[in-house]
C-alpha cells in the first residue's frame, strides 16, 4: 500500500505539471510517501528505494486502475488523457528552444567568471508551451557575482534574447544566479526537488557534478530513486576548448587587475538599490535574494501554487 500511494502521489504531482509519466519515469522520479507534507522537517528522514520491476508490477495490478489510466505508454489520473498529446507536442516545442539556448550559451562561455549555465523549468523537462520563455540557472565565480551578472545580462541582451516586458517567447529568463561557493539550494521542498532533478547543463559539466553532490542528499529525501547523471548530455552541450578558456581567463585577469574588487563593490550597491526600487521585489509571495552568494528574483514563484494544488488533490476523500 505504501508503494501504491507513492506511485499515485507521483503521477498526481506530474499531472499538475501537465507531464504524464512512463513507467521508467514513475520509478526515477518516485515521490516518497513520508514527504507528502511537501517540506521535510526532520533532517534525518529516509525513504525506501524501489526497483523498476516493483514499480511495473504495481502499475500492472488492478488496484491502481481505480485511480489511473495508461495511453501510449504514459500514466495519468483518470480523466486526464489529454495530457498525453500535450506532452508530445511540448516535447516538439522543446527542440527549437534548446537550440536557442545552445546558441546563447556558445557566447556565454567566453564571458568572464561564468562557470556553469543550465536550463531549468519546463524546458529542462522538455515540456514547454510554444509561448514560454527559457529559464537559465547561472553559476558564477565566487566574489564576482555582481560583475558576472551584469556581463551575462548585457551579453544576452545584445544577442536579442533577454526576456523583459512583453518579450517572453523564446527569450532567456535570467532570474537565478549563484556562486561556486553556494551550490546547495536553500529552499528545499518537493517543488525544488522536482525542479533540480531535471536541471540540464549546457556548459560547465564539472560544476554541474559539484552541484549534484551538494544537493543529492536532500533531493533523495523526496525522490529516493533519483540520481544525477555522471555523463555529459548528448545534445545541446557546449564544450570548452583551451582557446576559449584562455580568452575567458585573459578577460578575467584584465578585470581583476583594473580594481576588480572595487568594481564588484560598486556594482553590488548599484544592483541592490535597483532591486529594492523594483515594485515586484515587494510583491506578496515573491522570493527574492540579493547577496554576495545568491541573486534570485522570482516575483511570482510557481512552487506554492503547485504544492497547494497537490495537497488538495491528494487529500481528496476518494484518493487512496
């Protein structure tokens, strides 16, 4: 019964994200039953791992069929069959968006102090709507987050791909910057566990591996079967050549020699003041961090909405 509820919780959560799952995905992203409270309070919480065979065995039993259906290899809640075609279409949408992201990252690898760029959100899941933007997760060198953020923003803007105002479709959303010393995600809940179990690196694989090491512990408390990949992505990944790295190091040395610390301090004051003046910073429910390790600007975070909907669905009297 525990495993059955795990499976139903998992399928329910991903249906909310318009993402029906294959049996393999049910196994890989399985949500632990202890953590349906959505946020772990006890740091020692442990969940049992299950094999793919155990998952398939339960899915093929009669009991789950009271609650879920299967079509074209995807599992979803009864009555949610339209999600299958939606996922298939969104997977097609992701191809063009990934190519855009790849082209932008080809240039960003030259930008001083950039150590990793990855996509998150719906594109990382290969599930974006046609009109959606592209979420970037950017890792910058420690003590250079303010300079790095400015340079990345300018580069993406000059490439004509920065999201702002009503320019959203296929634009790069630059709302999450961290440093190499701040790879562990602070907001650790079920939504974040899902978000970062799909993170897709486009540049900086060695930093991606460190990111995985920093976060796998708490993610597995929500998703006991999940593991970060040890292999570089087969598609859209931008390799770093010795020449490229040499150019980046040269630019970094130039900035550092020209009062790099003073520039960093000045940009810190300037950007914090601008963030404070932005009315979206003070919007109810906004998640904003602006310090020397994290620059996060989420005026309308989706996590609380998704988790509340999940809570309502799984607390329904007809749910197992």
